[in-house]
């Protein structure tokens, strides 16, 4: 048995309400619904840089880390997850979102949890292919690494 995680081990969740703090109590207070329709999930990490010119030369500063996610979600009519993402996109509101390396209720599983804005939602409709939504969510507030505590 390998110690490596398979892509199927990762789970995406949507919360019943946005987080009010970046701590275990806030995460535990939410009801999380697994989103099995996620076909592919990509964690994106980047840092913005800025160059400053001074008499002494050029200096580069590095900004804080920014973690976003790109999801490919299988389309099903009247799907609650897609509807919540479309509503968040249309209304410019955040959604509580989590990506975990296993079940969000299992001790020691770890992942990224927080409130995210839906910044992109596309629905490619290729003939003969399964309809999907391609969605990008970016940090809004209280985004942090979460490890499921002991019960």
C-alpha cells in the first residue's frame, strides 16, 4: 500500500453558511455537504511580486500567499451546489468551501477551509461530451489550513 494519496481521496465540501472566524470552532459549527460531482480539482497557489526602482537598484517584494481552486463539476439540472455557486457569482457573495484530504469529520484529515468568492463560472457545451461547469473560487475571508481535531 502506497503512502501517496490518490486523487479520489480528496473531497470538496460546501458549508451551510459562511465562516465567522478562522478557527476549529467556526469550522465545526458549520454543516458541510460533500460535493461528489467535482470531476477535477486544482489547487492554485501564487504570490504577487512588485519591483521597486531606487537609486540603489531594483528591489522585489513578495506578497502574501493566495490559494484559489479551479473545479470541473459535472452538470446535473437543479443541482444545489451549482445553484449555490451561480447565486454567489451573480450576487458577489462568498460561500464556505473546503477541500480536504479525506472526510471532513475524520480526525487528523487536513485541508484548506474558508470563505471564497466565485470569480469565474463557465459552462462549456461540447457536442457528444458530458456537460460540465468550470469554476474558479478565490479567497474572501477566514481561509486557513484546517486539521480535524479529536472528537
